C-alpha cells in the first residue's frame, strides 16, 4: 500500500487558572431578567440550584489578575512542546483559536492586535521566521477548526509540524448581571501536530463541518449589560441559551455521523467522544441523539468524558484541555489507547459545528 501523510497529535498541554470559583461565589450577585430588565424575584440560592441542575457546573476556573489570554496560551504551548519532546523553534506554524484576544482586567475592551499567535511566539522567544502565525475566531469550535486547518497545511505539504491552541478568557467578558456568567470559565489547551507517513490510516482520518449563519448567527453576540443602570460602555457576551440548545441537538449528531461515514467507520468503532463542555445535560442529549441515528439505545458507560463540573465552559479551550487530561491520566477511569478511534466535536457561535474522527 502506498504511504500517505496523516496528521498526528504528538504532544498535548494545558493551562488551568489557579483561581477556583465555586457556585457560592455568586450568592451576592444581582441577576436581571433579560426580558423585563428588572432583578429576578427569585433568591440567588434558588437560581444557583437550578443552574447546577441544568449544567452540572459546581465550580469553574478564572484567570488571575496579572495574567492575560496570551499568557495562558503560551503556558499551554510550552507544556505541549515538553510533552512532545520537541524544541518550539522546530514549529512550522502556530494557530490560536480564541474569541476576545487579550481582554484587559479593567474593561471588556477586546485586544486583537497583534494576533495572539504572534504574541505567543514572541513570549516563547521563537526566532524562526518561517514559523508562521495566525488566529482563528470561530466561537467555541475554534480549536477543532484550527485542527482541520492544520490538517490541510500538513496534508498539502505546506508544513510538517505545528501547534494548535484553544485559549479563552470569558470571566472578563461576562455580564455580572446575567445568570449565564456562572457558565463561563477560563483556560487554555494545546496540541502539537505532525505529519506522519503511514501505509495504514492514523491520526486525523476525516472531518465534517457546517455553518448555519443566515438563521442562527445571533445566538451568541456582544451586548449591553442586562442592568439598565450599568455605567460605562462595556459590551458583554450574550447567549440565547435555549435556542442554542435546540440548534445543537438538531444538527451536531448529523455532523458527527457524516464524519464517521467519511472515515468508513460505525459508531460502534468509537471508544471516546470528546465534545465541547458547554452544558452537561445538552452534551448528554447530543450523544443520545447520535446513538439514535444508528438506532442504538445503549450508550457505553464512560464513552463521553466530562470536565464541566469542575472547570466550567472555557469555550475554545474545553476540548483540548479535556484531551490533555485524558491522555495524561488526570481523569479517573478515562484513557485513550493506541489504536482507539475517537471523535472530537464542538458547536458554537455562528453557528458553527465541527467533528473530527481521530485514530490514536
């Protein structure tokens, strides 16, 4: 059989902020109803309890005051390069997926210049001028979109080795008067990818994507605080949660199945499904709908590792940090072994969906 070039993950890394924010942190917040623009008539204990039941989030990580998004990304890349046992100078590209750049502590003003990838390259001290850099802004699926882009670079021969990062700071862009602020978290995950010649399929086998922008572009936007008396011109992340939930359940399963069809695999071949950690009940419902497409009722225990209970929703960082934790044995009862087929999937702003089939 003729050898082909496949994109393989040869190292993973992550950075989880040191600040742990439990649900009780929000007990003194004043949450406003987005419709009436008035405080909810429920007490916060009831709001927090309901939130926990829906999302299963008990705590999340928030970045410390002295750090920025590019700092977290740099630390994740350094960890991944050490894991891969490579010199960062040998990287042909750096791709960083994020949504808001280096958001300052004092305001929600977005800082996108220069790109995070260029900032990270500078912070790592990589002098190789042929290591090219760019960012991807694609909502929560940014890291999976970055992996698909990296696969194209490697398969085309444009590059041999690079790093793909998902890194976001949502704690500085969330409205303190919006209940959804309890969902958002910070973090960074990185994967070193490399072109490998093989006569047997390995690494990234296939992927599928879709974007439904005409109808669903406004499910995640920037907007004013729900508190009409909020002072300043800050813009905050705003989410149409129920509509996003319905969209994800309707379309993510089909994209996952399409990626499996392209790889010539059946759902029964898959050992793990690593999906964007958005909302535990939503992720469970998505997985259930995937199994329905194959007329399967029994979902194997442990097939979908979850970190959202302790880490919250860190947007582009959720899948690569989850992958890093599983590969390094940091999640009890979870492992990925050589030869296992796994799915990496995400859904988010735009609305965008990606699904990647990967052979370890």
